[in-house]
């Protein structure tokens, strides 16, 4: 096992030639643009909140991908790296953290705008918002930590530990709306019962999930390709 | 509650206007300024600008990140 690990560790990164335009990112952008048009123009507004409720189709898919998916990928890739020491897993983990950070930023910003319209304030120190902000800072500290460590092996090992720990915060964030009294409503989609939405809103949400998932994996793929090319260049410079 | 009060004021004012019209006094038939200051609000609040701001900000964040990735890729591609 040790022989395998050291072989994998020593293997230089091989970068394929990066295309000038990433077709998957383009397709994802077109899909997300289509969902935006459908959500803003062809999906009914909420009877109580008005048009601002349509931020749901950006806010919730970004939260599911940025929090649940990105942190799960980050933790699994980090945990596997600690076990088999494959540099590719470290690159998957750093890509998941960075893309997850972008999606989580969208969650916090759209949530604040929605909050201003429905609660009368951009921010409240209530459990769901505060714990989501903690996760945002945790992902930020993950990236800062990676930038601060020069040695590639030590950087991958220490950031993998932080990545695994980040996942522990996710179930707590999910449960905050049940455990504490706060402003944030309980889940409409991610709950044991069926989603409590009219069919026309649910179909737009389904399309938004598909489009945002495409964007998430397109950005992950591009970020991973860049990291591979970066490591390959570093290996060439060292040789 | 405020909507109900506003509605009651409007209905009372409309009744007064109708009675004044019947009395034939044109000057009294004009609706008072208080009526226009208390419009009856129906339906959800107007939050279109908040929705548009949210969509614009989300678009800017995603496009800025894609631009950053493209710049990184271009830098790596230029390297020997």
C-alpha cells in the first residue's frame, strides 16, 4: 500500500491542452440564462411576497450545490487523499471548495436581498444565516490555508483535514431551522414530505436545479483542468 | 388593518361624494385630498426591483468567477 501511495504521490501531473473556450461552461450558461428568463417572466409570483420570491430559483439551487454537494465532494476527496495520497483527489477537493465558495456567496447575497424585501433587513444574526456565514468563512479559510503553504504534500494534507471538518457543519446548518427559533423558513424542498409548491413553481425549480448542477460541474471541471495544468507547469519548472 | 381602515375611508368618502352630487353642489362633489393619500392596497407588495437586483448580482458573481478561471487558464496556456 505504501508503495502504491508513494508511486501516486511521485507521479507528475499531466495536463491536457486546455481548449480556448470551454463548451460545457457555455452550455451551462445558456441553460442558466434560460432558467432566469423562465423564472422571471413565466413563473407566477408568490401571493404574499410578490416577485422577490422568484429568487428562490437562484437561492435554493445554489445552496444545495454550494453547501451539500460541494462540501460532500470536498470531504470525500479530502478523506480519500489522506488515505491514498493521490494528487488528483487534492485537486478535486480544492476545486469543490472554490466553486462551493462562489455558490455560497450567491446564496448569502440573494438571501440578504430577499430578507430585506420580506423581513425588512439585509441581515439578522439568526441561526441559519449565522451558521451559513460560518461555512462561508470556513471555505475562505480553506483557500487561504492552501495559499499559505508552499509544500504541496503538506498543503494537501492539512487542507484535507479542514475539508473533512467542513462537512460536519453542513447537517448542523440544515437542522438550525428545526432546532432554533429564527427568521429563516423551514425547507420547502429538502424535507421528508413532498415539496410544498404549486406544480408550475416546482417545474421551474426542477429546471433550475438541472441548469445550476450543470454550471457547478462545468466550473468544477474547468477549475480541475486549470489545477492540473498548474501542477504540471510546477513539475516542469522543478525538473 | 391599515388596508381595512383605508378602504373604510374610501368607502365613506365615496358615499359623501354621491350624496353631494345628489344635492347639486358641484364644489362639494369634488373628492377630498385625503382620499388620494390613502389608496386601497391590494395584492402582493411590489418587489420586482429586489428580484431584479438579486438576479443581476448572481449573474455578476458567476460571470466574474468564470472570467477569473479563463484568465488563469490563459496564463497557464501562455507559459512554456
